[in-house]
C-alpha cells in the first residue's frame, strides 16, 4: 500500500484524536465523538471506510477552556500537532492538525492546502419553549448564511452531494452572480452569528444543539442524550460517546447500521501527500 492513501490520512488523524483525549483527561474537559465519527464507531468500530476526517463536540464551556489551554501552551511544546489558526473559525469551530500530512482540498472555488485535521464544534443550549426555539434557530441560521456568503470562495463545499435541493439552487445562483464579492467581513458575520448561540447553556435548558455542524437544524437534541458520556471503541482506543448515542445517531441518520449505496457515500475531493508512513 502506498503512502498517499486515505487509510494513512485516517491514521494520522487518529494520532490527533489520541493527543486531544489526553489533554481533555488531564484538564477534566468533556467531549463526545459526533457526526460521521460517532457513526463510524457504532457501525465499524472505527472510521467509516470512506471518511477522511474526525468530528468532535464539546459543551461550550469546555470548548472555550480547551481553546485557551491548547492554542498557546501546546502549540509551543509540539510543532507537529497544533490548532491551525489559518483554517480554524473560532468561535464556531476549532481545527487541530497533524503537520506531517498535507492535504490539497479541491471542494471550494479556491483550492486550499491544509493538513490532516480534526474538527471540534461547540454544543450550545436552546430556549425551553418550542416556539422560541424555532425563532432562535432561524435567527442563527440566517446569521450563519451571511457568514458562509462572506467566506464563500474558500469555505463552501461546492461538491457536497447531500445538500437540500433549495441549498443547491441558492449556492448555484450565488456562485454564478458572484454575490460573495459584496460580503467582505467574514469575521464580523462569524462573531455575530455565534453570539446568538451564547445566550443559552446546554445545562440550563432541556435542549441543546450543534448548529455549526454540517446538519444545521437537524442537530437539535435533548441535553440528557449527552450526559457524562459512555465509552465506545474507535480503532485501537476507547473514546467518549453521548450517553444515548443510539437516539443521537437515529436522529441524524435514521437506520444508521445500514450501509448507504455507493453513490450516497459522501467523499471530499482531496489529494493526500504523506512524507513518511503513519504508524
């Protein structure tokens, strides 16, 4: 097997996960596998065979603490693993990278050169009332849309297959008319959208959300589904999963133990460049 393979990329990302878990354990920070990474753990006991990244979620309080701990101290101590501030969209998402593996990402208008990565998203609370939740979510999603417009050239995946039909139409129009030229303050829109989420803590209401994740409005959960978490096997380690990860995965993927057909298996358009074998 050659070096520049998806499996070697996965192994490099597994190394990041091991370092992340160690830091969380040392600092008593809560985290959970989420999205496709949790799906892979439940269905494959590791990566989904065609997946190329790792997704994690942390309660907002722990998420902020982790960023403050890691961005300075561990960047200085370890040149191989660090928070890449050129792609991290803090406060919405933290990206830890493994510098030994380069990735050429061809999914957006602008081709990006990045490293093997692990994404961390904050978990926020929601209003108690369903009516207030409805308006809270739509207010945030409008702000998120403005932020995505501002970073359209490098931040919007034009090749993602499983988008809702209306999103595909909107993105196509937006791209053809070059509307993104009129949105030039990406950071302002990011902070404005994230400020909406900071109003509620996941531990003060019965509901929570991971609205910065790929599934947006679908990522509304009951707080007790997360709880303290439960151990789950992932490759050659044990990681933390939501307490009721069956409910979580069923909400996102339906009957998640059934493999999707070949044409529905989401893959990023990337080129992997690895200088040495990953162990």
